């Protein structure tokens, strides 16, 4: 939440500043800690926050990984957490990251545990990491849990980058081809059809259809562009606001050839890696699913985990619960079933995560080869349609010129 605060400091200097805090109480604590007296506090409407500089700077996943790894080294070296966090804050360039480190250091210095100090920043770190830190503090294995958490975040970030890389190429390819076809229809085809009209060439139905399509695009391209932008904006608003829209969108994406393998592979790898980390760190599977279902962005998989969480509460095994959702692959279900039977579920989950990680990596590296035939068929079909539509009139035009 973003707040506009009119305040007066210890030197009696009045000012207005923007503060990004989780709540009013967190804001008041921050002001008190820095000896700032608030005179007025107004919450900035969420509509305006994306346009304000204070709201555009976020803590990146790379910075979170750096923080967890650094804390692991601080504990390993025997330095106090308070000093280590302040040293990290001095080198931080991101103002939000610097502020987070200083606030956490001050909370620790006031007597709070590391996990409690991180609670206000659960969106940046994720509840799984905070729970791991809490378990590490209770068991005396904070160094080991921080190391596992950093490894998990690095693998997850690499997996996300591979999935995004795999999805960028098809989007770019089809956008480029569509733009080229649009230019052809708007500028090239009209010039050729004008020539046919001037020479009074008899035009077949296909050519007349292409001419009508070209004329329609020429006359209404502006309205179509505005309508497309309005449609995209409306979809984004509805997608953000309504869970049903997100669910049906994700469900449709999982039916698109090639894309569905990337999306499902990413989610199965992420779920397996998350559950493995929970098991090796001592987090009960039931609790891990409770956290995990709120950390998935795909609504279809999220709904499946909600159903799985309920089935586990009734005593079903994890593999049986996953099978009921009809969303997870037979390979994943077999591996999990073997792991449950042998008592090595964490090892099997690691193998599953590695398998789907490699699968997403394969699509990221070879998506061009997979998509290329589809693009060629798409472009070839359009060009064949145009050529057939123009071939007859061209012969008639050449015949008329020969007779003259």
C-alpha cells in the first residue's frame, strides 16, 4: 500500500513523502523508528500507483536470492545478522531493497527473530522461504535451510526464464508474420487490383473476395486497431479482477499445441521442486500444499492443488490425490507412487523436477524448429491464396496487352 504522508522531523522540517508499507500500523512503526511525526496520512488509490516512481521500483527475484545466499554466508562466518544486513544495505542500489534490509536489521536488533522480521515482505520472499527460516531457527539449522532456500529460488528462477524464453519465439513469429501479411493486404494488393480495374479485366470470385477484404482493412484499420487495444485492456482488467476469467484463460492455454507442454512442464517441475524442498526441510506435506496452492499463478493447477489439499486431509496419498485431478502426467504419478511406497518421496520428487526442467529447457532451445513448419504453412497458405486469386486476372491482363 502506498501512502502520502505530511510530516515533521526532529529538526522541525515539514515535508510530504510517499511511503510503501503493508499497513497503517507498519507505516506508523517505520515513522516512529526514524523519529518522524506524521501530520496527515492519505492512502494513494491503487489506480495511480503504477504511475508513481515510488511504486515502480520492486525487489527483484535476483535480489532476494542474493539476500538469502548472503545471510547463509553471514551465519556461516559467525557475524551477527544485524551487522551483515546493514553491510548488504550499504551496497544496495535499489531503494526498496535497501529499505527492506535496514528495516529487517532494526527489527532483529529490537529482539525479533529473522522469520518474524521478514513477515512484512512475504510477497517478495514467499511464505515458503519464511517458513523454512522459522523451522531453521527452531531446529538450530538456519544455515542449512537458508542454503536450501537459495538453491530452490535459483532453480525456480532459471525454470521461469526458460519457460518465458520458450514462449517468446512463437509470439514474436506470429506477430511478425501477421504484420507482414497486413502490410501486403493494405499496400501491395490494392495497387495490383487498381490496375485490373483500369484494364477492365474480368475478376474471379476469389480475387473479388481479396479485393473486398483489402478495401475493408484499408477503410477500417484505425477502428480495428482501437478496438483491439480496448479489447486487450478490458481483458487485462477482467483477468486481474475475476478468478473465473483467469481460470478459463489458463484452461484454454493448456489446450494449445506445443504451448501446453511448456506450461504444464513448468508447473509440474515447480510443484515437485517445492514439495521436495518442504520434505527435506521438515515442513509437513499438508502445510506445504497449503502454502504452495497460494504461490501458483496458473489457476488450473491451483484448483488441482486445492482439491489435493482437501484429499490429503481425508487420508489419501499424494499420488492418489494428484491422479484424481487428471492434470498430472502418468510419469509423475508413477514416480510419486514409488517414492511413497519406498519412503523416498523427496528423491523421486527431485527426479521429477529434473525431468520436467530438462523438458522445458528442450522446448526453450528447440521451439524455433517446432514452430517453423507451422509458420511456413501459415505463410504459404496465405501466399497461395493470393497467388491463385491474382493468377487468372494476370493472364487476362497479359492477353489484353498482347492483343493490343
